[in-house]
């Protein structure tokens, strides 16, 4: 699932984000969402979040849970 819809993202969710410094390379950083920083319900480049470790970036992908 991509991270373009705010309704799909919530604190505690494991996601892959693209940090500002990694936008050119496309390198992903995995972490747990602490806060949602984008207030609009949809964003074409991904919802901006702050991870629990303090890094900020746009959600590229939601990590699927294996049940």
C-alpha cells in the first residue's frame, strides 16, 4: 500500500519513508510513525510523518503485517 492517503496512516504503524536528503536516490528508511505532519487527506508524493526516532519524511510504502 502506498502512503498517499492520510486515512491509511496512524501512530504505531510501521512504514518506509523517503527522507528529504534521500529524494534523489530513493533510499527508504523504515520506522514506526509517531506523528502525522500532513493535514490534508491526500498528498500525491506521500503523507509526511515523524518517526519515533525523530526522522521526518514522506511515506513511500506501508509495511504489510504478516498475520
